[in-house]
C-alpha cells in the first residue's frame, strides 16, 4: 500500500466535503440572486459542481490506486476519467431537469457523457485497449 497516495486520497475527500458542504452555500445564494443572465448563472453553478465531482472522484481513485498494481493502472485511469466525465455530464443533465427548459440550453452533457461512457466501456472490457508497459520489462529491439 502506498501511504502517500492513501493520505492524498483522504485529504482529497476531505477537500471535496469542505468544498461541497461549506463552499456551496457561500456561492449558491449570491450567484443565483445576481443579475447575470439565467443561462450564465446556471452554467457557473454547474461548473462549481464539476469541481465538486472531480475533487470527490479524485479522492476515491487515489484510494483505489494506492493499492493497485502497475498492471491494472491503465484500467484505473480509464475508470477515473470515465467516471469523471459521466459525472460531469450528469451535473448538466440534473441542472437541465431541475431548471425547466435548460436541458438543451446547457448542452455540455451531449459531449461529456459519450466520452465518459467510452472510457468506462473500455475499462470494463476484458481486455482494455490501453496498457502501461513496465519499463523494466520493455526491451529494445
């Protein structure tokens, strides 16, 4: 077990919790009460939660890779990125459903979800397309 990554993962999860539960109330009310156009308000609010997602997902995956072997690192990276992109897309879908009429006015989800799904699909396949070679095993031919 990699202790540095374990500590980094725990700190990342703590940071995500502070961002979400302490920072969000400080940003939510003033942003939504501002005179900015509604589309821009929701875009900025969604971006706040994209940061929430990456902080939390990073913490979870740092904890996963602290015990992962190098052989499975490519799969873990694909899972991390795929999970992040799917979660990013779902933030925009949620905003689109919560705020009527915004699903197509905030269309970022249409690009975010396919990237994430493709990464997750590859990570879940029996033979992922990406692999990291161990430099000690690589021989020059």
